C-alpha cells in the first residue's frame, strides 16, 4: 500500500510541476503581450480549488492531473470551451488581436518553459552531485553483441561509434541511439591495467525494434560491474555462521578468484551443500573462513547453492573507485544542464522518428500508469533520481507539444504560419475542424498509451 501511495504522490507532484511550468510559460508570455487570460488551469475534470486575481484571471486545479491549459480571451478550442463571459477588459486585448509574432511566441512559450525546466533540473543535479558506475564490464551474456566484439569481464568501454563513454549512463544513451537501426556498432574498449585499446565492429539488423524487455545495456550483452561486496547477511545463514559481515568483499571461493558479484553467485550456485572456504577482504586485510554452502531449489527444481547474503544495491554503497562522481560549480553545472537537455532531446526525437517510420515498435509508448511506476521508483531511489525524472518528462512534454497536431502547440504554430502565408485569418469552420481532428488524434494516442501500460501489467 505504501508503494502505491508513493507512486500516486510522486506522479501528482511530478506532473503538477512539469504541466504547471508549461502553462506558466504560456501565461507569462500572454501577460507580456497584454493578452487577457481568462483561465489558468492545471488538471482536467472537476475543479478542486479556484481563485481569481485582480485582473480577472481564474486560477484552478482540476481533479485529474493529466494536463492543463491557459485560456485567453477570444481563444476557443474543444478542451477549453467557449468564453463564458467576455467581460470588459479595456486595458487588455484578446488573443486574435495580438500580432502573429506575439501569438507565435505565446504558443511556443509553453514548450520552451519545459526545456528551461529541464536545464534547471540538470543544473541542480550537477550542483548536488551525481554518482554513476564506471563503464566496466561485470559480465558478458552468451551469444550477445558484446561477446561478438570480444569484450570480457573487467574490460572498460571507452567509446561507442567514436563517441566517448565516461559512465554507464553514457553507454546506455549511445546504445539507445542505435535502437531499430541496421548497420554496425563500433566499440572501443581496453583491458584492465592497460592503456591498449581494442576496436571492434558488430553488425546489427533492426536492433531491438520490438518492445524492450530488459535494459539496453543488457540487450547489448553487458552487465554493469558490481564488486562482490556484501550489503547484508541473513541471520542464521551459512554466511552468518562463517562470520561474514556487511561490507566484506569475497575475493575467493575455494581456489577460484572472484572479481564480480556475478562470478560469486555463479560459483556459490554451483556447489550446493558443499564444504569450502571463502577468502574475505575486510578493512584492507584478507583472511579465509570455512563455509558450509546451503541450498535452495530454483523454478526448475534444480538444487543451487546459497549462503544468505545480499549484494550492494545503490551507488552509495559502492566504493568510489568504481564510480564516476560529477559535482560542479554553478557555471559548469549550468553548461552541463544545457548539454544534458540537448542530448536527451536528440535521443527522444530520434526515438519519435523511428516510431513514426516503424523502425522501433510503438509498444514502447508509455502512458500515465507507466509514468506513475517510473516516478514512484525515482522517488524511492532518491532526490537526484526524482529530479532527473522531472527533467526527462519535461523534455518529453515539450517535444510532444511541438508535434504539428492541431490542439497541440505545434499545430497552433502551423495554423499561425498558414495564416501568415494566406495573408488573412483562417475561417472559423476550418479551425474548428482542425481542432476536432487534433483532439481525436490526442485521445487516440492517450488510449493507445494506456493500453500499452495495461498489457505491460498483464
């Protein structure tokens, strides 16, 4: 129940922030050009809270936090409805009375505000400091692209397609750009304790064009490097009886050297109900302890070894030598905020383009349920993860609103451009028809996204 509550509260806060900032962009631009704003609303459906300012603008919050709008005098569309009271605003003008340039700026101000929010979010992240895993290989899946490239455990990925890889996030982002493509991926990597670089190309064909069922890095065949450090020990377990403690690093099982958590799991699993020795590294000192390996049965009924320990699960528990720590001053953080916003904008545009052309499956589109799950996970992961989710969804909202669909900001800009080319206002009938077509498209897209969410759960 607490997990559901966290997800609900997270999505309300998250959507409230990114939608509120989007509509604030429209609102401030309208005020700048002296256009009267009738209503500023976040959310749809029944109004929960409402108040008016001294200029007659109604500010309200709706029951469903799935959208919002700024309704200006003289501006009608199927979502906002007609002006209920034209009023007397002698000091302000209506939206149609504003120049085409002013109307274009007012329309574009919403998406622009979302990109600004993303820059600010990433600025805060780099000011707070962000930790990410170094791109060292912890395991290589059989028959994978990584194996074809000759990559082995302990190798460090240096670049993908000649673009530098500094952290695991860089690796994920660069591989994500190749989803749905045919051709080759160029991988540069180097061996442990060596500066000698290896360069290999692996061929891909419609790579990951269907819905992803695992992470992109795992799909490539790589698991991140997780050192064999014990996070916790189950009371009464074989590990507990052997005197293993939280923070210990298991470096040998019997005579076999252990480099990663995956190797530790594989080795322990292979010797159920056996006697062995474990070499432990604790506070810089190494020593061996006897251990009686326990056992459990897997889903196939096969007996596998277990000793009752859990791995480290957060970057806070991982030694700094395995981390890339980025914490900058205000100027560098701002520059990195712009760079990060640009990188994710390019990645999202690339994904949208591939969905339109059919290179990747539209089943990857997520709706409110998926957003709730992701925002809940981000909230539980910590402040930096939640801020990062705000930035990513804000970029998404800004880009989606720029699509040339009537009723969205991009469609509005197209209509403004058409009016500029035509040299006179478009007919009310044509505008109403365009809005209704746009509304049907948006509703259809939302329904498809919700359907995808439900199929993921089922």
